[in-house]
């Protein structure tokens, strides 16, 4: 839908009437100009104090919305989704401003790799202020310089592929297809996590939604990465395992070129082991 940005501005006006709301951020695909015909609007609402159910539901009523989901306070967040009367879906995430600041501190100072927290950091880094720009900019400015230690931590954590990767040849020989492809998908996600870290990019979705667009923004990556990842999932499984192994080797070479000595010989040997 071409008017999602305009609709986001319209809906934000309903929210900013509440004096407890300090800022409103447009997040997700619309904020990054990646939207398509399947996209919805993601808004992050920052509150000075916890919202009541009435606070959360009043803008929905004003928009003549129909609630699709409604969740209590969980993991530092209140969330709901609803459809407006003209069929636009809204995904609302509400936070205390202090909670977002704490999460950003965990990512930037303590090298937090938890993807739920990285996603919040990504939303504020890439998102667009619709209200309370000064408050939003305070948070955005803290995310400008991706920490070197976070980059290294993302790389090393994602190089631990687990015992199932070691069993990949056995899974192929036994034709245990469901388990094999679950391993392939898991390792692809590990590879993407490594490359996000290497490219100083905050992970914006725990399952790497918008993969093609994200890969397009990477400057350090194996050649034809998106096409090769797609072929791994659609091609002959024996070839897919070989190609995934090659991609890992190429990605490790990129890491070693950027961070010499980061990957130990023991870790490299573990990645190559198969039984």
C-alpha cells in the first residue's frame, strides 16, 4: 500500500493526545521503504509511566479498529495488533522510555546479542520519529557507532553450530530430511548472524525477515550470497550441504581478513568436523 506512511502519521495523531506518551517511532518495513502489498504498520510507543488498558484501547476505538491480538506486559513490552476500518493492520509495541534506554545500554555497553533486544535497538536505529523527535534522537544517537566488541561477540557466538551440524553427513546418508533441513536452516541463520555482526548491522528480526534487502546492505559478504542461500533451500540436498560448507569457509575468510586471530584453530577444526 502506497499510503502506509500517511496512515502511520494519521494514527500517531490519535496516540500523541495522551500526555503520558513521550515519543512515537515508525518501525519495520515502512520506516525503511521496504514495504510491499503484504506490509503492515509497526509503531513503537514510548510512555513516561505504564499505560492502562484504557490508554491502550482508546486510540483503537478512535480509529474504529478491530483488535486482532492483545497482550499484557511481557518482556518489558505491552503489545497489540488491530485492523483499522479501511483494512490497514497496525502492530503496536509500547515501552517505558527507561526500558528502551536500558535495552540499548545492554546492547551497546554489554554486547547483548539476544535478538529480541537487538531488534529493539534496530528499530530505533533505522526507524523514523513521528512524535517526540528530541527524545527519539537521544536514543538514536547512542546507536550510531556499532561497537567493535559487539561485532566480535556476534561473530564468535554464531560460529558455534552445535552437534547437529557435526552429524550432517549422517543425516544426509540416512535421508532424515526434516532434521537435515532444520540443521541447514539453523546454520543459515547462524551465518546471517555472523555477517550482521561483521557488517556492523543490528539484527532487525529474529528470523531474518527481509533477508534479500538486508544482504543488499552488506559490504562484507560472499559473492551472490542471497542467490546461493536460496539455492541451498531449493536444490539437491547433497549439493546444498557442500555449498553451505563453502559459504561458511568464505565467511570465515572474510572475518579473518577483518579480525585476524579472532577465530582460533580449535574453533575452525570444530566447524569442519563431520561424522
